[in-house]
């Protein structure tokens, strides 16, 4: 049997296992059974990141799809969320899950395919289907349970941080926002093989995430060669910036970093941060020399009396969006650095 036909058989079993059964509804069926207006169904489906089939009579929806549409519209009908938030929440959830599944699908698909076809008779479709179904049944629930546990743990931590200041999903908070990016990443992508690039990004994200978490910060997002993070205090953010530089300076196989941090009010919306403070931190990062940490004026003033840090005033920068940006270079106080060296 041709390899592509085997792939189709395995993929069909994966879809059946993951999608909550075999597709059996058309769009009209979904509208009729859910009681949701057709345009609302399409709008939510697209917001979650799924393509709308051009043929309205195509049988492409499952019971799980029907339940999902009922659940998200149910949140609106129960006044848990406002009607104008419905699409935004669906979109944010879809984008988040899409990124998560990019790496999960590689693990699940390759594992299921290898196990299902290893030593199998290419002509025995029933055996291939059975093996694919068994491996999927073993693998997917484990990933799902781990995903649920991690989500609940993060939900508890986030709720704990915000319970003293209940508000909307889009709120103003005062935070330190920082970026760290790898110097020369673009040229590296032209020289490295895909496997080497994968290892580089994995190490970058792993080390950066570890340092940010240990420093009581939060990873907002990773975008290729750059990580965006936040911290509740200027001191925590400063330590994170310096620790990131120390960690990557000690790695001979890693590019140098540039780090920029700003402090002030930001708009927190669906897991991301927005506002001039975010833009300022990004501009500082792009203007920083390799191996350095740059701060904005507000962040600098907040650390001015902290003996742990040495702050050096630099020339004003002319950058897009800011008339004059007055940066300060952040370093460890020499006495503190000597003390840390002795402790190590």
C-alpha cells in the first residue's frame, strides 16, 4: 500500500480520537441543533482559528464542535462575559491553543505514526487503524491531563495576584515590562540547519523562562529570538535583566543578549500587555549594545536609592514614537557583585 494512503488511515484515526468522534453535521445542522444564528456560528468558528468550509452542506462538524459552540455562547447568556467580549475571548483562546499544539502535534503525530506502522503489514489497514487508535488513546489523555493541570496552576497563581484588585479582563496595571533578544539572530538563521536552529531556540526559551520564573516575573510571550516579560516590582525586573545577561554570557554557544526594561502603567488584555511602557521597553532593547541592560527614566528613578545597582546615564536617544528617550545602563554594584562571587 502506498505510504500516503497509510498516512491517510493513521490521520483519520487521529482526527477521530481528537475531534470527539466522526464528523456528522453540516453547518445547517449545527445551527439547528445549537439554536445559534448562522452568522454567529461562523464568526465564532473563525475567531477560534478554524477555516469555514466553502460548501455549507459539507459534513465537517462533530458533537464536540457543537458542545464547544454551546459552551462559549452559554458564557454570554449566563452573563459571565459581555456579548462584545465573546469573539475576542474565542480568538484569544484559539490563538493560544494554536501555538501550544504546534509542538504537541509533532510529538503526538510522529509517536502515533511510528508505533502504528512499526512492523505492521502495509496491507493490513484494520491493524494499522487499531494500533493508531490504541496509541492515541494512551498518549492524548496524558497530554490533556498535563495541560489541564498546568492551566489550573497558572489560573490559581494569576487569580492570587489579582484578587486584591478585581476588575475587567482589560485592566490598567503598573508593571515593569522587559524584552530580551538575541543579537545577530537573523544572520544565524541563514547559517544554521533547521535542527540547530531548533536547539538554539529551545535553549533560549528554556533558560530565559527559568530565570524569569525564578526572579518572580512572568513570561508574556516568546517571539522567535525575543522574550517579553513582566515583573511586579522594579527590583525584580532589574535582577531578571542582569541574571539573563549573566546566564547567556556564560554560554559560549549562545548569542549575546540585548535587554530593555521600562516601568509604568500598562493595559493588560487577554494575556498580553499594551501601551507606551511596552513600546519604550522595545525601543530600549533595540538600542541596547550587546550584553547590556537599558532602563527608562521611571525605572531608573525607582532604583536610584537601591545600593545593589549601579546606574549609568547615557546620551538621549532619538527613536520613533519618542522625541527624546533618556536611557540608563543597569549594572550590578561592584561591591554586591564581589559578594555574589564569594557566595558562589
